[in-house]
C-alpha cells in the first residue's frame, strides 16, 4: 500500500456523508447526560417512529442496526423449529446470526444476482423457523419487486416468519413505483401476519457508529423479540440521533443525499463498464463486480492504491460508492488494468 495516500475504505458500505448538523447537535446535547442510563424502552424513539411510519407502536422494536435486530428476531422465534432458510450469496453475517441462535443454516444459491424465490420456498419445511430475504441484496445489489415478494409470501406457511432486511432501502431507484415496483416490506405487512421488516439508520442517515435500527414485527412476537434484546440498548446518543433523523428537514436532506448518491453510483458504474470491468446494475450504495478469478487481483490492485474493497474470492468484489475523490481513485485503478 502506498505511504503517501490515505486509505479509502470502500469495503463497509458506509455513507460518504457526515450526519447533518441537526443530528450532530442532538448527539452533542445528549452527550452532556452520558452519566445517565438511556431509556431501556427507547419510548420516545418508538413514539416518533410509529407516527412517522404509521404503524402501531407496540409492533416496533429498537435495536443495534438491522443486523442486530435480525438476530434478535431469529432468537425470539419458536425454539422447536431448528432451521433458517436464507439466500447465498448474501449478507455474510447471516450464517453467524443463525449459529448464534443455535439453529441450522439452510443456504439457497442465488439465481444469477437475485434471490431464487422458487428454490427458497421449496426449502421451507416443518423445521423452518424463519426465512431471510435481503432486499436489496448484499453484496450483489439486486432488488426484488413487490410482485415477486407477494407471490413468494403466498407460498410460505403462515406460521413461518419471513424477515425482510431492508438496510439499503433508501438507495432503491424508484421505491414504490408501479414500474418496476420494488418491494416495500411495510406495505406487505397488512396482508401477511408473518412478515418482519428490519431497517437501519446506519446507511442513509450516517449513524453507523451509533448502531441503531428498528424492526416492525407482528404483534404476536413483539414481546418475545424485546425480551431477546439487551437492556439499555440502543444507547442514549443513538436514541437522540434517531429522533432528530425523523424531523422533516432532516428527512428531506437524507432523501436528497440518497438521490445524489444514486446518480453518483450510476455514473461510477458506467465509467467502470467503459473501463472494461463487469459491473452489475445496483439498487444500493455499492457496486458488485462479478470478476470471478480476477477478484483477488483487482482487490490487490486497489490495496496497492490505498483503497479497501470487500473481496469474495473467486466470485466478485463489492465496492462502496464513496466520495468524488475516492471514486476517482477507483477509476484510476480500473484504467490501469
């Protein structure tokens, strides 16, 4: 790695934007009370979120980001069911969460870049505790449509919970539009009492360091999910930041930044393709490069230029969309092949 260039970490899917000033002010104010324990119920956040999302407050669970909440849901479900069906290649944390919950992983290979929903439905048995959907998918950046998920849910028994991980929801190009109609987990809950939706403030709101997200879960399992959580979590700073993120002006800024990042993502993809690299279409804040046997070589070339990416050996590379300067460095590596 070069000594004269600072490292650009494009491996963690972090936002290139700092939190907006109003959120930083809320965190600074809360920091003056750090000697106090936070509200273990996160009641103020729950009230604000319930109003913002138009969901019952009793069906909201606050926790440590979408990943931590996914694990809480898995742990809280019927212990008599011993398997969790999930996509593969997908979020690398899923197998660990499943193991931590003392259940057995049932990975279902993707169909190209997207979930193979037919195969996932076929993998569900009387032993299935829950099914995980990552939408959009990490790391392949593909999204499922509302029609696809609706058809899938119709094939899943009502007693099997389907967890829809929407960590990258804010970066979908046309959420809720008729064409292509990307899936919205909250819109699906009305007709399906077995759907859990997990989201996070880590990405579009830039709160990755504070670890706060939320799950909207069926009322019948909400108490069990809360009991699986750790007391006094999320922390007080995270709760203050989350409440500030729900203010209309902060929401407007976050939406504008997400739109800007989508434009940057699409330009970066076009430039990388023009440089001769395979790059999948993306509905996230990262790009998936299915480089196959050159994955390690590209990762090494990036590292030599001071750029960290996420390598899946022999399969591909996940590249976070960064600042203008970071993206220019990536393009320089691509152009030097």
